[in-house]
């Protein structure tokens, strides 16, 4: 897995990229135009943060990669912090074979330029170029800021109405930064070319390459969302799991995937900071690749995101495989593929008791009764800190007042938003009789008064109990 971010700056001498191949780069000179032809051209990053294109080499070839991006010089020297750069991915292994960096690029005026020849074996590859942010060196500081394409028009209007203040005198205010970015982004991009005689043999395809036997993909993700897909396994099968999300040591996962046993509501697999590895780009990008043996049964695969850093807008450098951000499941064995089928998600049974949108300092009580021994599903969102629940649910016997189920921190999972938001899904069996559903909150962080980012589904802060089917 360490090869995922490996760089191979295999330059065999610098040649100037032809203007014919990269008209957007005015500094390029028309040299060697007859010897090379572009097979990939990634341009126009005003509206798009990341662009990609796949290409297939039928034989080993020498590939010319020319990229122009940007970076902020570090005050103490050394490698530059790039905010606009390109890379090449092996489409089959999903490993990086070349990546532009401060070490293998050079400054040309206001830009960083990488100009390399790569000896690539026959195979499928994907070229990427990303411009997630913009930075500049000023007299007083170095800085980097996110460029959110969804808000450019609104942000530009607001900045024009603001008083720029002291930093505006030096062109270092936010309005000036956005103006400088608009001027330079026109010249960011990357071209991949091969010898003119080899070009007709190179086929292109839409990246990312969809590999064999994928039966479930939750990769069309954005901010503040959850995507679910139920599936059924008729006989035991090995499932290949490929997941990319966001997390950090001491923080847990912010964007994460998991697989739930639909009957027991137990997680049979989930992303974990401890098991995931660095996915390239920002340090918070994590990738987890595993093979899981699943017995016959019904399952639900899920992927959830918080309010920042997703394909909707990368507020840090994107992972090296941005097109597969999310959860992908495949069956390595061709013969076993018929054992897996997507199904419709079954909703919970009839609602037995519920208390939602619970506010600070509440002690909620909802009585309910069941006429026979009954399996029930419990869904609760509360607050937990340092291994203990501050806002939590429980069920008690109506006659004795003794708890028959309690929301324990160790059984909960992140509920999105702040790390203190915790959720639990549980299936238990209750005997015939009367019960009281309880939910209690302390004096901070509850519905309508969050002192940290709210959970992904704030309106469900509280607890619901449903009758469970077979």
C-alpha cells in the first residue's frame, strides 16, 4: 500500500512542450510538434476542481507528461506546497505511477512546471489534474485558501462589497486573492503525449476505470449525506472492499463506509482510522482495501459524509483516486458473482415509541406496550464524550423500572458532524408487557442548541423503537 503515493520522476532530459499540444500555456514553444501527439489534455479549471482521462497503452511506450500548476514557496526552502498539480494512476492497481511535486517541478514565472518522460509498460492508466485551492507569497506571509466553485459568484459579489482593510493595500485580502486565482487558473493543466506513430494505438476511456465484478458502488457522494444500498448473499462469498474517506488520528472517521447485517443491525465491517492507510493528497484522506468473507444473509452497505471535503468541494488536496471516493464492493471470483444481488432496502416495521428533536435538560418518557414477545429495532442519536454518554436513551420495564436496554458508548458509532455525536442501531427482543422509552439530555449540545457541529440528521436527535420483521 505504500506504493500508492510513490513518485517516479523518470525524466530523461527536459524538452519543451509544443504549443500545438497545449495552446492554453502561452509560454510553451513549438518544438518537436511533428514527433509527438497529445492523447490526454486536461484544461479549464475555472468550473471544475478535478479533471481526469483514462488511456490504454497496448505496448510499452515512452509517455511525455507536461503539467503546469502552482504552489507556495516554503519560507525555509525545501519542497513546495502545491495547490495545482497532476498525477498518473495505474487504472488496474489504483496505485500512483507519477505525481507532480515541489521536488520534481520547477518554477517558470508564476507557475510550477513538471516536464517528464515516463517509461510505462502496456496497461491502463488515468491522468488527473487538480486545483483545489490557491496560495500566494506576500511581503508579510504565505497562505493557502480553498476555492469552492459552488460559491464563486456569491463570494465574488460579497468581496466587492467589503472594505478590504489593511491587507488590501498589499493585495493580500481575500478579494485580491480570488482575482489573482482567476487570472492564473486559465493556465493550469496537463497534457500527456506519445510519439506520433504510437498515438493511433492509444485508446482513451472515461476515468475512473470500472474494474471487474463490481456489484455495488456508493461513489456519487457530496457533503452532508448518507447513501445506502441493500444486497443479499445466497451462499458464502468473498467480497473485495475498496473505500476512500476522511479521518484522522484522535478524531475518528468523518467520511466513512460500513456494512450492516440487516437482521441483527450489527456492523460486520466499517472503515477505521487504525486500519485505513494514507490515500494521497491531504493527510486526512484515508483508503481501506480489504477482502471480507460474508455468509449468506441480507446486508446494507452505507457511506456517509460530513459537511466538508468531498467530491462536491475538496477543502484540502483530494485523494489520488478521487473518482472512487466512497465505498465500492466487488466479487473477485467470477463464479461467485451470481451469489450476490442488490435488493430493495426494507424499512423498519411499525413504530412503537419515539421521542425526537430532544433539547437541552430534558427527561423524556414515552410508555408503550407489546402484546407478545417481539423483536424490536432501536435507532438513537445522542452525545458521548470520552467513553461516556451525556445524552442517551434506554428502555425500562414499566412495572419494575429496571432498564432492559441502555445506549452504551461502546455500542455507538459516529453520527456525523462533531465527534461527540453518537448513534446506535440495535435489535433486541422484548417479552410481552409494558415498557417506558427514556431519553435524557444534559445542559449542552442538543437539538436547537449545538455547541459543536450537529449530527448528520439533527431532526432525529433522540430515539425511535420499531417492531422488527423476521
